[in-house]
């Protein structure tokens, strides 16, 4: 590694860290001004506000906009180098534009690796603490408190449940049924009940006015009825009333298992969970793409000075973030595969990055 590489890496990472500290400081001030009344009304302890909320708010906000910080850092320090004719001096001394790209990509790799590790192994624990604080002292209700209708779930292979209505508040459902099939898809038994309610003492479900139909063979069946029956079907009220943002509190291994379970159970919003999983890999990769775009846009002097380049960079980075949101909504709406929705912004902006890089004067 040459002195030039070290110089660029220090510039890149130093500007990136400075941008994060500056933006996070502003974000904390605005968030505090917005939530101060909630803290006072709920009598939030100062220690909890600082160490339980804002200490965990900072990494969440930093990772959320890390792509924007990368882009701004590259645009800012590279445009200053170009304005001071440093880029011209470097290329005039026999260093090609392709060789100049190496320290940029090394810095992007360091940021992408750090973002991947923080997002998957540090941030989930921080998010759990932050969301728990918000539920108590800010008043955000993260549970699905609204009544759910027509719940269909595959809880285990060949085992299905149905509830016409379920209330997370009372932990009870109406018009319940549970069907069990054999490996050939033939019905083995069916349990039906007028209602089902979670027994907090026994940690079991109690089915009221139940009716059990058991197939003894292809021609005969056994019927059993009763007033009350305790049973389990591999789901708890916690599973039926999971947080809307539960994926933010799960590390990579937990999230993969959660998505598998939700897919097995036939969850209606499985696309949202799958996108959250795929984004754990696609978001860090954006550091490489935005670094190339930033270098291509800011490596030469432009009329209007550095401000024009920074403005163009911010506009492109916001377009990238906006496109990510659009593609995610298309997937949730069922019009696009979650894997494609997660990687499509990277694919399109990779093409843009390659075009910009090759048309940049070298």
C-alpha cells in the first residue's frame, strides 16, 4: 500500500466518520425536540433516555443512512481534491484512473463490512432496547392490537389452523379449526370449535364447544364432541401478535429462522419479512456502487464549484433510497419477487455507476 493509498483512505474514512457524527448530532437534537414532551409526560429517567434510548438510537440512524453518508463523503473530499488539482497531479505522475479506484474500493469494503456486522449482530440488540423504551416512555404501540380476520396458518408440515376472528387483546378467537393431513394429502383429523382462548395458567389453548372428526380408514370416521378441550398447536399469542417491526430486533440467524417459520405458517406479509432479510446483504453492497458513482461525478473540476457536485451527489443518493422504497412496496403488493425487489436498486445503479465510470475523462 502506497502513501497515496493511505492518504485517500484517511480522507475517505475520516470524512465519512465526520459526516456521520455531524448528521447524527443534528438527528438527536431534532428527535429530542420532538419527543421531549413524551419523556416528561411519562416521567422517563434521564439515565434511561441517554443509555437505553439515544445510545441505541445512534447506531440505528447511522446504519439507516450509511449509504447517504458514503456518497456525501466521496463527493466532498474527492471534489476538494479535484478543485485543488490533486487528481490531475496524481494522474500526471503515471497513476491510472483505474489504479486510483483501488483505495476507494478498499475504504468502501471496510464500511460495507462494518455495516454488515453492525446490522446483523449489534443493531438488533440495540433496536430491542430502543423499541422497549419507546413502548414505555414514548407511547408507541408496536404490537398488532387490532383485531385480525381470517387467519390461515400452516404451523407444521401437514398441520393447518384457521380462525375467522382473533383479538390480541383478549387472546381469543372465534370459529376455530385445526386440520391434520397425512403425507399423501388425505385428511386424518379435523378439530373445530366455536371459540378458542389462551389459558395463561396452563399455557395452552382452550377450545370451546368442540367437534373432532377423525378418519379411521377411507370409509369410516370417528366423531367426538364436548364443551371444553385443552390443546396446543405450536403457536402462542406472541406469535399471533408479533411486532410489526420484529425483524429489526433479530440478528441474521434469528431472522432467517423467523422467515422460514413465517413461510411455513403461510403468513400474509411474508414478502415484507423476506425483503428485510435480503436487505441485510444488499444494503452494505451499496457502498461500492455509490463510491464509484461519487468518484466518477467529482473527480474533475466543474463550473459552479464543489457545491454543484455535492448537490448532484445528494440528489442521486436520495433517488437511490427512494427507489429502494418503491421496489419494496411493489414486492409487498405482490408484483415483484422479494429477492429482485431487494437487489433491483443495486442492479440499476450498478449499470449507472459503470456508465459514469467509463465516460469519465481519465
